[in-house]
C-alpha cells in the first residue's frame, strides 16, 4: 500500500478524533445550541441529499440521452443559489404560493420551519453529493472490479472495494452537507432556524439596524445578541479539515496508481428510465412549474367568489416588469460576479498548481481550504465591515462606501474554495510522465505551469471562470452585509422579497436568474467537456 495513502487515512482519522473531542469539550464550557441546530439541520438534509445524490450519479452513468440529460441537470442545479431553491418551492408551498392560495389562507404556508429548511438544503445539496459520488466512482473502473472478482471472489470485492469506497465517499458527502448548512443564511433566515451563520447575521442586524418584530422570540433575540461564535467554530473547523483532506486524498488516487479512467456506460432499462423521470420531475419540472405558474397566476372575482387561474399575458407582464425594475440589481450582480471570478481564477490557479507539485504547498492549500469553508458567510461580511469601520484612511473609506470593493472581497473569500477544488481536479490530471520529461529537458517551474497548467487546460479554465461567475452571481451570505449605499444585488433583493412570500414579481425574477445561470453553466459545460474529452482520448488504451 502506498505510504501517501496511509498518511492521508491517518490524518483523516486524527481529524475525526479531533472533531468529536472538540464537540465534547466545548459542550462542557460553552453554549452550543446553535452548533447542535446546525448539525441537526445538516444531518436532516443528508437524509435527502445522500440518497438523491447517489441516484443522480447512478443515472448519469447511463448511456445515451438519459445519462447526458441527467448530467446536464445535475451540473446546472449545482450552481443554483439556495435562495433560488427557496423561491422554486415556496412559489407553491410558501406564503402567497399558488397552492397555498387554494386553501384560502395565503399567509399560512403549507410547509415551513425545520421541515422546509431541511428539504431545501437537501435538494440543493443533492447535485453536490452526486459530484462527490462521481469522484469516488471514477477511481478504478468496472473492468478492474471484474478482474478483482476473478482473483478474490465477488464477496471480497463487495466488502473490500465497493462498500469501502461507498462508506468513505458517503462520509465525505455528509461532511460537505453539514459545512454548507453552517455557511449559508438564505434558508435559515427565511425559515428562522438559529444556526451558526444565522446567529451571526441576526446579532449583526440587531447591532446595526432596528430589529423587526418578525417571529423571533425575545429569548432568541437575546441569545443572538450574546452569541459567542468562537467555541462553536472549533468542531466545524475540524469537520472542514476532514473534508479538505478527504477531498484531496480522493482526487489524488489517480496520481498514486494512475487508475482514473471513465467507467463503462450502463444500458438504459425500464427501472433506470422510471428513476430518471422521477428525479427530473422532482428536481426540475415541479419546482420550475411552480414559479412559471406563480408568475402567471392571477386571482379574479366572479361574483362573491375569488378564483385563481394562469394567464400567459400575466406571465409575460411579470417577466417584462422584472426586467425593467431590476436592471440595476442585474447590473451590479453581473459586475461583482465578473470581477470576483477573474480574481479567484488568477490567484487560485497559481496556488493550486503549486499544491499539485509540492507537499508543503499542498498542506497550505488544504489549510486555506479548511479555514475558508469553516467561516460562515455573515462572519466574513461582519469582519470586513468592522475592519473598514476602524479605518480612517480616506481612500479606503471611499473604496468601502462608493465601490464594489467590499462585496467583491467577501464574495472572493466565500466562493474561492469551490473554484479551487475544481482547479485541483484539473491540475491533478496532468500526466506525470509528460511533466517529468519536460523537467528533464530543462523546463522551468514557470514554463511547466504555463504549458501544462494554463495552455493545456485553457478551455477548462475558461469553463471554470464561467462556473465561478455563476457561483458569485448568486452569492448572498457574505456580500449583502457590506453593499455600499445605493448599490443592490439580486441575491439581497430576493432575500427581502422572499420574507414576504413569492408573488408574481419574485417568481419572474427567479425565472430570469435561473435562465442566466443555465446559459452560463451550459457554455461552461461545453468548454470543460472539450478538455475532459481530450483527456479520455489521450488515456484510452
């Protein structure tokens, strides 16, 4: 067994022990109610995300249109921000939802609170879990497993290969879902779940703006004002370190045994067809039908009876009004996303390349990844606000009050880990024999980085820029707290609108945002597919 693999597993085990020890220790000396809420929400979301993501990964492995359609839907949904998922489902089941209106109580949602928060986080995390399962299934091939079954028997292959891989990938996916629940506020703020991120955001709001009545109780507001984040960040930080080490270990398997190969495509069967139809209905057709119907939903009075119906004219009118009224928000969201995506790609490319070449740089990358993932979005925003509030340097004050500098910094810190992980996946696929040959021929580190890292991956890096743009376009948790006066973005606008419920205007904005992300992701998928297809042709025996 490779010593690097042994070392990685040992570090994962140590991180697990540190995580449980941290929880046990701080539970004795600090108030950890918000931490337990975060973990409970994450585990509840896992009950939805793990089986759904595993099924998406299985369907994406099929041949023909079924595999391609499932893959495309998974990748597009991967970059939908959480507030968009809230709107897609609340358009039917939340306040002002079309299905809620049929009950005659439009302000009483059908589903709310913990159930709604767990469902939204679960369906939003399912595509991310599918990607993690895909990474796990990409180590080795079905042909390798068949060969192992000839040497050791099918039961041995099941116990030592399939279940072992499935368990490690499932633990990695669980860690990721919990981490996402600890960073975001879109769901927890709307459904008022006092997680770590939400407590930071609520405490900041109480200290900077007049608190609204809302549904927060007096005790909840008091806890938010007195909330101490530090102790609770310790176990979350250990969990992020565990995920970061596990991710690097998983994606480094190819560099250890050169066994990264595309698996055989499965034939389409009646069972897989039925599962695909069910998943596409659940994740795509039903939620998008909700916002389309709500955007064109109109209530007319026939005598003394109010009757709701769908009209195309109402849908077109809502879309036109959304385009007209939200031009400023679209503009600022696009500018911030373009700037942050460019900065992230420029900085992360060099850092990730160094991490693939040097052991110390790899550990620096892992630690940076873990620290960034452990920071709740509102903590990033409040830290930036506190730093600039204590600065008297006039150019810095101008940057903070008049430019996109502060929201761009917050978005960069919040979004760079995902871009960094994808760049790691690209750069770790560089052929080692080609790299060693160029080193023997006298290639400098800069020349190797340019030729093998940038030029060879040019199309994929362009696709990564587009994906990072899509992530930044929908970023809410870190940037909304530091937006300058007079500047508004679509995520912050949507958060305010969703508190009141999904009306025809909110549904129309949701359609426009979803369309924008779909187009951007479609182009990114095409660019990245060019690179991955070239890899598969190069590696085919």
